[in-house]
C-alpha cells in the first residue's frame, strides 16, 4: 500500500508528489496527485495514467547570501511554508523531486541545499541537478512531450531561464536529444536605475567574445545591451538550427554540440524568458530592468530573430512553471511487475548506477563472474564508493533469456556478492523482464542470506543515479526515479 497515497475500494491508487525547482531567478513548489493504473495482481505493467496539479505555489525570487551562495535556511523555510499552504504534511508525500537549475546549480552549496530540502520533505523526494535532466523535465512539464506523442511530430522545447537555456527534442514517445547553453536572462543583473550589479562567468565570456567592456556600478549604453542580447539570441537560434554551430555558440554550449541531423516540426518556448517571449508587447511602458536582469531585452531581441525565420512556434501548456511541474509529475516511473525485493531495504536514494557486462550464450560461468567483478571494481573506483555502500548493478542484456542462462548468471552474481563484495546489499536492475526469476535463482545460489532488491524493465546508463521507493503493492512494482547529480560543473 502506498504510504501517503490513497486507494478506496475499487479506486485506482494515487501518489502525492511534490516538485520543487530552485532556479537562477525563481524558486517554485507544486503538489500533484498521480493516479496509477495497472497496480492490481496480474496486471502486466504499471504506469501513471492521470496527473492533477492540486497546488501551485507562488513564484518566489531565489534567496541568496551572496552571488556564490544560496541561502539554505531561507529556501528551506520557503518550501516548508508553501507545503503548509498546500495542506501537504510531510508524511503524506510519496514521491517527487527537488531540482536545482541554471546558475543555482553552480553555487558553492547547491548540493547541500537540495539534499537538505529532499531530506526535509520525505523519504522519496529526491535531489537532482544538471541541464540535461532539466531540459527533459521542462519539455515534459510544458506539454511538449505529450504533444509530440499526440501529433507524431518532432517537437523541440526551448526552456529559457535565468541562467541556462535547455532544449529537448521529442519525437513521438522518445526524448531523443538535449541541447543546453549557458544563456539566460539573469546572467547580467541590474538595480532599479539600470546600474549593473553582477556579471556571471558565462556573460563575461560573451562580453569578451563581442569585445564589449561594461563595468559593475555603471549603466551600460543601450547599444551595448542590444549587442549582448543579440549575441545571446543568435546562440539560441543557432542551437535550434543544429549543426554546424558557430564558434561563439560553441563557447557557451554545455556538454556536446554534436547534434543529430533531425527535422524539427514545431517549437515551444518555456521558462521565465519563454513567458516574456510569448508577447513582449505586454511590457510596453515597463522598464527593461523590471525584473532586475536582461530577461525583457533578451525576449524582445529573440522574438525579432524568430519572426524572421520559418519556425512553427506553438504556445506551451505551461511556461514559467514547466520545470517544476515536470519535476513533480514526470520524474517518477515504475519498474516491471515481477520483482524480488527485501522491502526492509527500501526506500533508497542516490544510488550510483554501475553498468554490468552484456551476458550472451557463449560465456562460461567463470567468464561472466570475471566480467561482473571487473565492472563492479571499475565502477566503485569511479564513484569512490565506500566499502559496504550500496549501488545499483545494471544488466543491459541477457541472451538468451532462458532458465539455463538465468541460473548461470545467478551463480556468477552469488560469487561476486559473496566474496569481493562480502555480503553487502545486492541491488540489481535488469533491462529485460527477468527480475523475479533471477532473484529466486540467486537466493538458492548464495550460501548465506544477503539483503537484495531485484527489479527490471527500466533503462539507465552508467553515470546516472537511481532512487527506488517502496512497492506499490505486495510483491509488485516499485516507483523509480532516474536522475543526474551534476553540481558545480561548467564546460
């Protein structure tokens, strides 16, 4: 039974989920109710069949102690206050995510903050960071992903916030690519009189590339502001176009710029600047420094560039709240229904994923054992996993998926976990539907009892982290969140 959810007789079970987005400019909280389908005995799969946002918090300016440090106490109090307003006690929360985004993810205490918030808001509210994850969540929260499924079109969601621009290309049901830039409306900050108060590191690079000199404490000339906004807008449009991109765009690209050659049928814009982009005419008569940053000027400039192109732009379902809604409603998925679980181990958070070897028909027991041990040794060194600390061993392929192959793999796992790992918890994720059978064989192969969790039908890659919640029903599927934890990392 779900801890904080509900399930009246005959009704589908529900989860209470929170989304918390701590961004460069704003901090937001939403509370959602997720309805689960296929949770009954005998169902072949479990999925979230309906989401209902029951509370949308205020849009707060993200509290800072200084330009390098988030105000942990103030943000923690803000989140607690919003949950109180939502009438959402901690014990009622089943799932969700707190994600630190944009420039906030580069602050010195970003990891401390999201870990604190996640710990304060329940056993299965998880901490996450990283522009690629943000791009996917924003695209799901904006409605772009659902539209791509409904229309069969390739749709690019462009989420422009205060610190970063994160794009995700959806084609049908798949999120096929992310494209991320160190471009946002709050890379430059101003006071009410238009005096410059802060230049972020990406903005300093752009100014240098454009041979522009502006100083904190001065009011930049209009042509200087126009030029920096134009440079940012051109980088965004350049990235929408895809390969090849200019050297200037490359200088503000986060991660790889080796984009696939893929048609884009429609584009949606979300995020704070995305909202301004929808109709900059609404800002006529307002100060360009209304929000204390470059957001209004960037939106106006970008709109001019977009109108010169043949892009098919679609209004999103959500704009400024896209990421927080994605974090609250789209971060959770479910394992397959045939699991083998020691429930006393759950829930678990922030488990690094170590990818195991492909297991094929030609490999002997010794060969499988050696390859498993080598993968585990390498992974524990890369992640610097302490002795006895749990991790997820991911099995990407088992072929053929036969009784004999499962039995051999179970024996190899028993040897690895009994000797090199000395009985530490065995948490295994198989891509294929085989967790229950593998778990049963593993129990007979291991000489002494080892706590274990075996789940399946979730696809991950090494470098990601996994959170696993308590079973939805006895012996049934478990909620899973796949995430990145990319703090303080700049290209």
